[in-house]
C-alpha cells in the first residue's frame, strides 16, 4: 500500500500562521525563526505573505520555480512570493479585476527586491515579458532619483526613506 504525503508533511514549521497552535507572539516568532533557519523565508498569514530578507542569494527564483508556481492554487505549494504574484496575475487576467500588492517593511527589509521578483514573475508568465521587463527596468532606474528626495538619517539607518513608491502596471 502506497502512503501519500501531503505538502504539510514536508513543511518546516507551519507555512500558514492561521494554522499555528497555540497562537501567541512567542509561537509566531519561533515559527518564523524555525522556517528562516531552514531557508524558508516565506510564510503565509492567510492570503498575506510574510517575507524575511535572508541577506544572501537563495536558489528559489529560477525559471523552473516560475513554472512550478504558474497557474497553481495559492495554497497548493510552499509559501512563496511567486504564489502571490501568480494569484494577482490570474485574477487580473481571468476576472479583469484590478490588483494591488502592498510591499512594506523597514529600510533594508527587501522591498525593492520583492517588487523586482513580482515584476519578473509577471513578465515571465504573461507573454509580454519584453514589455514588462522594460517597464520594470524603467521603474528600478527611477528609484535613485526618488530616493534622493526622500532619504533621511535615522537611529536605525543612515539612509531611511520618507516616501511611498507606487508602481502601476497597465495591461
């Protein structure tokens, strides 16, 4: 008799904090640490993706990974920013509903990198890769100009921003 395993059987810690029991600040932080220590930098809270900056390169953004998450149910695979990007892209494409992905965090948390990953994923799956990549590059090149107007020195960071970056993608 073949024993089937589920995604949950192979998961390090709890991939969706909604399922964490008991839920407390300590258990929440312990779970994030356990996952982070095993290079699991993404964790869900329902449809929200928590992303922890590993401050190093991880082999989790390959073309094979893009294909793995393409057209898959949000909870079908391990938590990943590609799952969020795919869910937003499919809702835009299939239901013609405007989408918003809010990326927030302290300076150095990886917001720019997360934005690049979302844009790269959409470029790879939408069939307009060249156009999306061009827009992505233009947005990324505009960041230093925007930052020049919004940076300030703080206790935590010599280069902390005081502005919001909003990117619109029109299809």
